[in-house]
């Protein structure tokens, strides 16, 4: 563990990428396909102002499937960061799982990416939260022992009961900051 004092450790907002921050058009491996969803920059700004580390945790099995390579994932993340910055939003760190099956402790719903971020960045896990649009994200929250906020108002959902079912990331962030975070 990096040295960290729990009294000053930041909580984290663990954010799914596809379908939560950007349009989920399936295996996004090119920067030109990054479409930031409405309200996302403001949601990230609010989280930052509330003292949260904003950490993307995303499964990118397109790498294991041979559809694109890790530098492509990183290019997509740089583009996302560039677009967000135009609107005063930002992500503090990106973690992705490039794998598909076995030999991996990081593919959501496994908590490997969350555990790595907590260790590397000295985060306060107990005050942290997960935002995502799929059951795997809510299972990740459960595995990490923190609340999960589902950003998926209309789609079918069969997974662990989220703390809140939000219309958008911004709606979910406002709910969390106003009603849960103290
Ligand atoms: Mg998603
Ligand atoms: Zn992995």
C-alpha cells in the first residue's frame, strides 16, 4: 500500500465507461467513435468538487478478441479526456481489463481494478461508490462492498438491486451527493 492516512484519503467514484460516460456502440476502439453522453462533464465536475477521485473501470475484451490493441484503448481514453476537458469535466485515472476469460482478476464483476486503484492511489474504499449501466457493474459494487448506482433507466435489468436507478449519470451523481454522501 502506498502511504496514506485514512483521515485524508479520498473516496472514489468508480465509473463504467461504455453506456455510462460514452455511448455504448460496441467495442469502441477508435477515438472517432467517442460520444460523451449528456450531462457527463457536469457529473464528473460535481464529483471532483465533492472530493472524489474519478476512476474509470472498464472491461475492454475487444483487446483479447483481437479487435483492437491496448494503444487503441489508450487513444480512446485520451480522446475522452480531451472532450471532457472542453467542458471542465475530467477523469483522474483509467483502469481497463483487456482480458476475456481465466487468468484474470480484473474483468468486472471481479473487483481487481477497484482493488488496484485503491492500493495505487491510497483511496478510502468505504466512502466510495460505483456507477454503471449493467448488472456486472452492480455486482462489482457488491463484491467491493460499496453502493452501486445503476445508470440505466429503461433497459432490461436483471442484477443485484442498485442503491438507486438513475436516468443519467448526472441524476445518479446528484442523488448520491445529496442523499448518501456525508
Ligand atoms: Mg457499460
Ligand atoms: Zn482482466
